[in-house]
C-alpha cells in the first residue's frame, strides 16, 4: 500500500492487547507516528518498541472520559481496539457502551479525522446472536453516532499464534483425539490471518475512500469449525480427529468444556463459546479491491501460527490484555494494622556462582520449564483452579527465558521484573485472598549471591485464614524445595535453605505508574 502518512500521531487504544501489541510495531516500522494507549505504563515500557523515537506512551483507562480526551489531543485518527470480555453479559455490554461513548466525545473534542474499529461478524437480526457479538455491533453503532467518520472492520476468527481463537483450536485438537461436540461444530465461519487483519487495519486508516463505512474482512476459505479442526490436525502432523456432533450440549456446557481443555478462564471461554453457534461469513469483499494483498488460506495461516509457537516467536498473546493492577497493600507502606494481616512464608539461600546464570534460572520458572520442585503438586493446584473456573496452568509463558511486565506466567501475572534484582508475581488463580510470590537477589561480593523467595498472602475473611494455614505445610515443602533446586541449578549452594522474617513496614511504593 502506498498512501500518505499523516503528520500528526495516530492513537492506538489497547496498545498492549493481542491486536494492538502487533499493530504498534507495524506502524512504527512504516514511518507512522504513534501514540500508544494502555491502562499500564509499565506494561508498555516493557515492550520492545517502547523506546522508538516515533512512539509516545500514554496511560489511560477508557472508562475515564476526561483522561481519554486529553490522550486524543493532537492526534489525526484512532484505532479502537478495546473489548471487555470477562464478567456477565450485561456487565461487559455496559462497560463497552461507556467506553465507546467516551471515545465518541474524545474524538469530537480532538477533531479526529477517522476512527477505525475492529468488530465482529454475525447477523444483527439473528435472535440467537450471542451477547458478545451483540455488544460488538452495539459499539459500532455508538461510535458511528458521533461526528467523527468511523470505519468498521467486521471479522470472524483471527488465526494467529497467541490469539484466543487459535488457542481454543490448538488445545482442543492437540489434546482430544476423540470429541463429542455440540452442533455448532458444523457452523460456517470465514477466518482471517492476523497478518491480513493488520494490513486491513492500517489501510482502513489511511485509504481516502474508506471513511464512514463498514467492511467485512475474511480470508479466502469458508469452512466449518469441524473442517478447521481437521485442517489443524493435518498441519500439526496429528491423526485425523474423530468428531461426533451431539444435540444435547448447551452453550454453557460447551463453555465449561472449552475452559477445562483450553487455557482460557471461564469468563473469556463463555462468550467465545456462545459465539461459535452463530454463522460468521463475509457478506461482501469490497475491501479486497481497496486494499489488495495476498489473503492467507486457513491452511497457510494455521501453518504460520504453528511455526511461530514451535519456534517460540509469539509476539503477543490473548493473555497480554487486561488491567495490570497490583494490590493496594503491596504498593505503599501503611501501618501494620491497615488493610489486614499479611501472612508470609520466606526463605533464602546463599549461592556461589555467576549472578547472570542465577538470575536466568529465576526468570525461567513456569511454563514448560516447570517450577523446579513438586511439579505434580503445581499441576494438581492448576487442575483444581481450572475446575473451579480459574485460569489454571495452561497459559504457560510467552518465551522460555524472557519475562516482561504484564506477561502471564501459568496462573501468575508478572507485576515487576528488574534484572538481577527482583521478580514479583501476582496470583491469578482463584483464592480466598490475594497472593504474591517474590524473588530477590543480593550480590554479597566475593563470588556469592543471596537468593530470597517470599510468599505473601492477604486473606479475605475466615476462609482465607483457614486456607493459608491448611496449606502452610505444603507451602513450606514446595517453596523451600523450590529455592534449593533453583540454587543447585544456578550454581553451588554455599549453605542450606533457611527461613527468615521480612520487615514489610519497609516496603515502598515501587509499583506506582
């Protein structure tokens, strides 16, 4: 594509999400000025493109109308890539309505020339249209109600490494050679590759003839979900799957099944699973003539996604999105009586070895690398978390060694990571309280380091206190064994693993934005 690049910056909302996190570096590589917007500056600062001379980072929650208006000032256009997924249908629909209205007002005050919105396919007149797709269409109507021209791109499943749709496909086929499925397995869909989606998003902003219109975007293939599963099996080198549709599986049961098998939490699995019953096929392909590009077939898109997963080149994942909100009690020093009693379990060990190698062992935990000690117990905890609606362990990690702020790490979230100093993880499993796992390393000189591991828990009510003390023997076993194995893998322990007490009153506001 050869269109004029605007002089003023372009606003990308949801810049740390799955789509936005790939759109920003693509725009920068083509010479665009970008104002990247996310709720967390720390997440953006951790991205490889954060120091590019043409990018400006802005922290803003779209629920905050005045802040969004300020963020849009001076921009020429905006991509609206923010979606609410978790919670009940009324809850995420209300949030999407609020943020869309804020975007309309911000665009008008800033004098934006265009908004590009990535929406979903599906017949709006269908009485059985999922609440998730209804909300997508409602947002498009709200955005179009303002004075700023809006270009809507309506897509079905986006096929790309790390996308939620692809992860559902991958886990179902990889893990289940035999499936009893609901009737939606034969529903027609028209997937599109992530590469093609990004090209359409860029073109929709700069093409002079695309303002104020709605376009369907899709690849060249129209297939059933059953066909897609067999296609994935073929590309992954698996035997053909035995798939038997049955009439008695409800959308809720389907969502629960998807949640158990796949790494998506129940709050995300439910709306996605409900949407699978709706045909999502392009009504027209006008956009193909306006923005010509080679459209990847489903086979080609799946092959590319499998290659990137195998070579650990996944740029963004569905789990990258979401608010990075550290617990209030970990951010600032408060009186010991405020916020509740913090329960802890702390260990330390002295190690003789190279600090870089020691730290590399710390930041390699989780995912396929495991947790050094008691992996069977970690798996049991992960399975229980999945059964009760949590994320479980199957999110894994984005990269086998590298960790960035905001990364999902099994059922943890990286809150802070400083090389050779600190790794702070927030628990995202289902708990009667809030939990943190922290690693700190101190250089003692003379070729020795001290590695500390601290588990902290703020219980909610009596159940939280009972939970902590019931599992405390297992915590001592696992965390002490984990630190010992980590020390052995990183160097030569210069002493035994010892318990110690930590002065939480000395905690400072190190996580403020």
